[in-house]
C-alpha cells in the first residue's frame, strides 16, 4: 500500500497527485492539515480495507458525524478482510502496547459488528489545530504533552517550516519524533517472491525537539478499531477538557450553522471544509494556518 509505485494507493506519487486537489503543486510543502485531507481522499481508492479517515475541522470533533461515517448496515455478504502477517503490524497502530496485547495476528482491522446490527469501520481520526500564531501558546503545552498519555493516540503530525516530523511522545520539555527524510533504497516486492527486507521502513533512532520550537500547526491522530473504543475515547476527551486547557472541542451533535455532512459517496468521506483559499491558508513559510 505504501510502495514507491504509482499503482500503490498511499505511495508518494498518489499523495503528491492528490495534493493538487488541495491546492498544492507537486513538490510544494504539505502542512499537517493538507496531509490529513489527502489521506482521507485516498481512502476512497483503497479497496484492501474499509478504514475511515475523518478530519475534524473547526477544532471540533462531532461524535454524531463520526458514527454516521463509521457505521454501515450489516450484510451477510460483506467481506471481512484480515491481517495474516506478524502481530507487530497490528500492534504498531497503538502507542501503548498494553492496549493491543489482546490482538492476534488474525485480528480484523476492517470492521466489527456493533450491538445495533451495524458494522463499525475502523477509524483514524485526525484533528488539525493551530495552537498559536508564530509559536505554540504556553497554555497548550501541558495539553499537548497530556495528549501522548491518552489511549488510542497514534501521534502528532507537525514540525517546523520545511521540517516535517511524526511526534510519538515526550520527555520533560522535549518531544520525541521520528524523521522520515533519510533517503533509503526502494523496496520492490515484485522481485522477491513476497519476501523482502523492510529495513527501509524503519528509523534507526528517535530524535528530540523542545516543545517551544514546534510550529503551532499540528494534526493530532487517534485510532479506534471498534465503536466501544471510540466511545471510550469520546468519554476520555470530555473528561480531559474539564481538567486542562482543551486544544479542541468535543460535541455530540453537528453545530446547526454547519452545512450537512456529506455521506453520499460509497466510502462515506466528508467533503466539506476542504476548500480554503490559499492566501488565507498558509504562512509565508508554507506552513498551514488552520
């Protein structure tokens, strides 16, 4: 799915091409929100699994919207795809290994039946945020560190102009990140009979960045395999906003002044809020303002 081939759904070729629809020319810098929007659109071409990528805009996570996107009527003829490979592929979706210790190599990551007869499609929730003007507002630093301690967290997209990173944790005032920019040999599965060296998919070491140096444009990520996990996450987020400065809002129903949720296409991706005029969208350093 991520091979360096145009035919691969999530290849750099497809990401760059889909970025054109978001107003980014090939070779131009992608900020966290653009990446999230591009990945959401690419899922429409992903026939291998049924994952839903939802991008929560306006700093608001709407529980009603997410459930309408992730829940589809159960059909006896539905295909239930499964991972047949090493358990670590499944467990890597979680920051805390204890949360995934119950998963087996054959655990389905495509759908799970809920109590009301619907099928829940696994959710990758992205929350693009702007946590300050030119730098992160001090009021959000504790909240950002707390984010890495929450269950179902998969990390933060961010960095600083021309330095994009994936943040996976923190220690003290330093954020721990992986840097994907080391050029490595391409993996070609067609020439190795299905067996290949995956070392080029791994970083040899994690790096640190002081939280005060982080650009205020970020995108938080959560993964919920089942509806129960999403319900747990929603309850946790509601509780968190009462104890620390919330980085975003969580509400049950869609605000009345928002346009209707678009669930018309077969993959249920919401297409509202994706077109924003470029002059108001990016900074001079090509880093996004959400």
